[in-house]
C-alpha cells in the first residue's frame, strides 16, 4: 500500500482543530438589542367647585327647585386634565341638608336629568350650547373624555340642579350639605 507518512495519530490534532473552529463560530455568535422604558406623566387632574347649588329662600311646605341652567342656582364643578384622556366622574349627593347645629334637616333630591356636562368651557350654566350633553343622571355620570378640540382649555363642566322638600314646620335658618365630586383617569 501506498502511504504518505501521515499516521492515524497525526490526524487527531487536525480533526480537533477543525471541530473547534466550526463549533466556536456558533458559540461565539451573539447579537445585542436596545429597548426603552417609557412613561408619560399626565397633567394633574383637578376638580373645582366654582358655584354652590343654591335654592335661595324656600317656604315651609313648598318644594323648591334649583335649575341646572340658571346661573344663580346651578351647582358648578369644573374638571381639568390631559386632552383626549377619559375621566371617571362620580358625584356623592346628600339625602338631606341640615342646619349648622344639626337640629333640623331638609330632604334634598336629584332626578335622573338634574345634570348637564359641558365641553365648551362655558363660564355659566345658561351659556352652554352645542358642546353640552344635557339631562344626565347625576347619580351615574360615568366616564367622560376630555376632548381638546371641543374643550380648548382641556376641561369640562358639570352643572347640577336639584329639589328640596321643606316640611310644613321646617325650622327657619340656613341649611347646607356637602356635594362631593370625585374624578380619576381611567387609563383610556
């Protein structure tokens, strides 16, 4: 037989070198990618009560309505926040108003149409027009979108009316009760 002089033993280093070269290419191959962590802080959500619900002078035994479209009577709340974001709005409404010393109470009621929502930034309840969503249920206002195209100041207003029912022997004096509006971003 013809022999070149390379023995079996001398092929092992060459074979090992070939294996290491081919295998190390796959082992040493890598890639790098950069990702980002991002967050957008929304504008502070503010709620302001700019006018109290005012029934004015009431007579014993005579139910009195405060109209949501009458400037001197309507309760007015203004919500300001990030344009285009949805806000959940909730009104906590009292069942009665009372004298400061708590000695007498008067029933107060809110119908399912005693609220209007206005997106036109109208200054007064009587001034809201096409941007208003009228006859809303103040017990269930739900979620409202702050639409910058309609509300140029990134706000909307809620106008509130109601009715008080003084008894025939209602004690004279100034009655009051808290109406609390809570607004929070929904994430939408």
